[in-house]
């Protein structure tokens, strides 16, 4: 089977969850015999060369040098075109041209689109509904994998933020909900990581109020659920971080929910955790979270800021505790899966753990307020064997739900179903 994979960013370097899940999926598909050609933008020639060298181990990389449009122009065009801001930001004509060139020159069985923001790089003849153009050209089925429900994230941001930022976020949420509806309808088969996201995307696709088509007789659009892949055992760090325990926060600062989580944890949660756990030390990994980018420390707060790690084993150090204090989330938290795999216990909010089917006290500890985080960290320090039990059960969950080989089998089945179906985007085709 030959797959053309179109994405908004390459899977290497795997410095965030979105890249990491691509890397693990593509690696698993290659092990199952799938031939994949990847088309994605990168900012510079040097980055394209470095990424291509790594990716060539298990796929054909066709990386296109293309920079995002400046924010001001993106905002203006998104309003003129009535597209969501992040969709317009990830619209890359060079990527679209490369995808069209490959499709005209080679035979592929299916197009895999990673995230709805990448859908504008797909030829309209391969899409259905408002985003499609079935009047001519070659029709190739599209499998759309949505890593999250973007409109829900913007809605949550709008609820947290006040003033102009909140107003902009709520406006973006409405725009994205309309776009996600069209995107789900345009694909032959849409895929989500969790049942919760599948239900939300199906509801968006069936909602006719904003588009004026179908009315009350709209039929539900089934969404396939395929878990994110993750290996059961990865090596942890061979060095310890300062603190007893070392409490670790990891996030990509380019994602607004991570900024909210980092601020909430440092300003409201950490004083409670530090007061309840006298030896605890907080380690924040990610450029842009601290007062400086040079690893500056606040010794009186028992707090160290680290740059984004080159080797993730540094983050998942021996004896550490991973905290995931997200108040805004959708999709699945790859950092929780990685913590289990690398042998680190997790304390997370309920919304951060949503979609994992994990139980408080079994695979992780749940906390939704500062006092809850303080008590959870204390339990992991004081209760003998608790951390080891949580990790063991988390690894069992990885083997049960996230085995890369099983995920590859599910995706191959979906690709074959899409390639054998007709009328992409229609419920009867699936």
C-alpha cells in the first residue's frame, strides 16, 4: 500500500506531542509494509536536510521550504477569507503544489491528512462537500486524522481569557467549528484519537444550523477511533534532577493551553506543593516559560527553568514526578503516555487525562486544584510502592490500547476501506 501523507509540520524533531505521534505512527506503518511519502513544510533548507536524513530511514520525505505568513497578514486574510486563523496560517501553496505534482506523477492508494489545518493542501477533486470539486481531475480518497477538536480548545480559551483576547478566542471557536464540520464531511473517513473527540466531531459534522443544509434530517457522520501509538517500554533518564521529589512540567510554549497551565501551576499550585512537600523542586522544560532562556533559576522558589530538551530522557529522570495541570485540552496527552513508558508517575487534571480511560489511583493520580496537586505529590513521596504500581498499570494500558503494531493494523484497515469505498465524505461509504 502506498500513502501520500500531508501534514502541517514534519515529525522530526519530535519536540512536541503532535510531531511525536506522527513519528510513531509513520514508523509503525513502515514496519507493517506501508510505503509512505511525506509532504510537509519546514522553515529552512538546513532543517529540511536534517529532517529528511532522519525520516528517510522509514519513509520518503518530500519536505518543502516554506515559512508561515506573518501574523498580521494571516489575521487579515483569515478575516477576509472567513477561514480560521490557524487554518490560514498553515495554508502553504508550495506544499499544495508538491502534493499535486506527486499525485499526477505517481500512483497512491490513499491520502492521509494529519490535522484539519492541512486539508487545504489537498486537491479539491479529492474532497467532498463544500471543500470539494468533483467536476474533474483524479479522485483519491482522503483519510483525515484529527489530533484534537480545535474549536473546543478555542472555546475553552475564550472562557478563561477576558477582554479582547477572550472575544477573539470565542470568534475563532465559531469559525473553527464551521470549518471542522466541512472538514469531516470532506474526508472519505475521519479518524480521532478518543471516543470523546469522535462524538464531538460527529456532532459538528451533523450540525446544520450554521451552514443551512440538511436541517433536522441530518444523518450522523461516523468517526473512526484509533488510539495514539506508543511503545510500552522506553529508557528513562540515567541522571536525577534536583529535588526530593523532582516535579517536572513539560510543554510546548507555542500552544496556548500550555502557557495557561504553566502560569496556573507556578502561581497557584506550586506554592501549595512546595509548602506540603519541603524537599520538592520544580523543573519547567520549554523555551519561553521562564524569565529567561538560559536555564535561569529561582532558588528561593525551588524552581528551575530549562530550555526545550534535546533528549527527552532528561525530562523523565529517575525519581521524578510528571505534572500535567492542563485546564484546556482535547485529543490525547502524549506526555502522559511517555511518562508511563519511561517509568515516571503522573499527576494530572481530569481534563488532561480525558480519553485515556485511566482511573485515579490506578494508572495516575488526578488533581483539579492546588490542594489536590499538593496531596498527590505527597502521596507519591510517602506511600511505599505507589509510584511503581501506577507506572506498571500505565504500561499495561499502553500494551492494551496503544501498541504501535495494533495501531498500524487499524490504520491500514481504514486505508483499504477508504480506497475501496465510493463518494468520500458520505456516511454510506463507510
